[in-house]
C-alpha cells in the first residue's frame, strides 16, 4: 500500500460525508444560520455578541474611523440626532465593536463591554457625537476627528422601547403575532413608555406564515415600522427561557431580586445579563433579546 | 447637506449589501465542508452546531480581513479546528445562533450515517495516534487539503507541514504494523505523494 493508497484507505474511515453532514441540519437550519450570522455586527473578532438589532441606523465614515483605529465598523443610515440612537461604537485600543446601548451612558456601556471582552478595565473613555448621526466612544487620550463633539448620554426611553419591542418575553418575539396583534402590542409599548404622538405602521410583505416581529424605530418621523418575517423556531432555548421568565415579569420586585431570579432561570445557559438601576420605576422590568447569545436586561429600582 | 447625507447612506448601504452577498456566496460554498469537518470530529449534535455557528460567525466578523480565494477554505478549517479545541478545553456555551441548527437536526437520519464500528487494522492504528497526528492525517484524507492548504489551516509553513506529515505517516505505519499480525511490508510511506 503506497502512501497515496493509505490516504485513500483512510477516507473510508470518515464517519460522515460533507453532503450527509450538511443534510443532517436540514436546508432550514442552513438558511436560518445564514440569516442569524448575517445579522451579527462585524468588525471585531470576538465572542458572539448581540446582533445589530433593527435599530435606527447610523453611519460612520470609514475613512474617519480608520484615522482612529486600524479597523472600522460599517454602520447603517443616519436620520436623527446622535442622542436618539440606540447603539454605540466602541473604538478602544484597536478593538472595534458596535454594541446596543443599555444604560444611556455610552462610555459606561463601552467600558462594561470592554471589561467583559478582555477581562481588564479600559482606559478612561469619552463618548462623541460623530457628526454622522451616531455615537462613538474613544479613549480620553485619543484626539477625536474634527467635528466630533462630546456627548454624555443617549435617550434611555428609546433604548428601553427598543428592548421592549425586541423582547422575547412579552414583546414582538414572544410569539408569532399577526399584523393586528403586533400593532396593538407596539402601541401599548409606546403608550406605557410615554411616547406620545408616535404611530405604528406595518410594511407589506409577501408570503404565508409570517410573524410580524421585526421593527424599525425612527424618532425622526416618530414611527415604529413593523415588518413581517419568517418565524423563528418556538422550541429554541431562548424561547424556553422566555417562557420561564414570563411569570417573573408579572410580579413586582426590586432590581437585585429580579436579577437574582433571572440568573437562577438562566442557569446553565450562555447569556449576558445587564442590570440598569432606575429608581423612577416601581418594579423591575426584564427583557430578553437574542443575537450572538441571549441578552437579558433588567431595569428597576435598587429597593422597592 | 441633506442630499450629501442621502448619497452617503446609499454608498454605505451598497457596501453592506455587497458584503452580505459576498459572504452568502462563500457560506453556500463552504457550509457543507464545514458541517462535514465538524461532524467528523464532534459527535454531539449540539456541540457540533455550536462549533459550526461559531465558525461562520467568526468568518462574518473577520470577513473583510480573512484570506480570499483558495486560501479561504483551509483558513476556515483552521477556525473550526480552534473552535472545537476550545470546546474540548471546556469552553462550552450554547449560543442562540446554534439553536437554529439544533432545532433542525435530524438525529435519526444522522445515526444511520457513516461507519460506526470500523474494526479494521487501519481504524485501530488511526485511533492509536495522538490527536495531533489524527487531525493532520484526517485533514489530508477527509478534507482533501494539499500541503499548502494544510499550512494555512494549521497556521504554519509548508516545511513544518511536510515534516509533521512525514512523522505522522510514519507513526501510522508503525501503529498499523503493531496492530497487524502480519506487518504490511508493502506499505511504503513516501514523501513524494501529494499531501
């Protein structure tokens, strides 16, 4: 037996062919994974993180960003002031990530993300309105490009609205909603969070069996646009977790109590938990959103 | 100014769309090979799904900086190899991405696939090799990588690959001889063959 025939013989030891392996996950699995991956933010090699959800888009000019870091993320489209965005670009020591905003303090959100990612505290950070409709956070020691202005906060109500709409526990992803049910739910969310004068529109879509779960929040036109999309599986880990968390959202507890209950419910799963102190709330609110992993956000008062 | 902003939006949106289209083309070409690579090494469907999802998520994030053309396939095997190695080191996690595969996994169909109880001398000899040797030889036999592609997959150079491959084949020969009652004198492992 020559070396070549030895290798040929070894081929017979292969447990499964490429075709059979791919078929094991089905065509649906292949397509769903493609859709899921293509929703991830890009620009940094890192662990899976929350997908760039259907948030009001922002643009960062590549050339400007390259002047700051070696890599640059491409954001989407701008419309309204930077403060009314719900994501933030963190450009820290060569690391480039776009993350959904959580606390309303972009520098804080980036610092927390950096620490999670690298295990060390970042340098002092400053958030800027990048003059292109977005917020970019840089180290304090970096000189921002011309036209960038420091910005302290983002609209926390918009951030919560986005979480609330994307939510798998009680939001648009809590089940397969038709246009009517999704519209009613979105209107209820707007009303509860104090968004007066906003309207809900539904984008027309072709196809059957669609669920109206995607959304675009546009502060410039005060419109939430709902979009019917193909349904996600209902037996997924994140759907099951949402089922476990739903009863918790019916009770009125403090932030620490809610966070502890969430940790217990999610034990054994890969997830990221963000807690946001908000003493204006009487009871803690729990949101579950999904991107590269399961993201759990709890907002509420320190004490009841 | 508004017009400029809209023009800029259009350019950026086109870039994002083109990126997605390029990625999708690569995904469709390499999905089956990566599924095959992974399921040949990871039998647990959930672990395999996690590894496949993480491999393509890595490709998506690094797409603008990943190798292009012929170098991309072996590079992606290298990514999958590292992801699986991390799983074996205990860095297991269940991501929402992998749920999309797990939810569609056909266990019954999968169980009927492949030689599950190969008792040949070669199978015994192969099983007796180190993880490193098995991986090297299987990259050649199962994934069909050339030496250049092996170097890309393993992140090393061609000379090192050649040496490691020579030694792995030698060890396989020795293991085979040990397993076989009759040492296969006809087995000659030469360096002239394409890896």
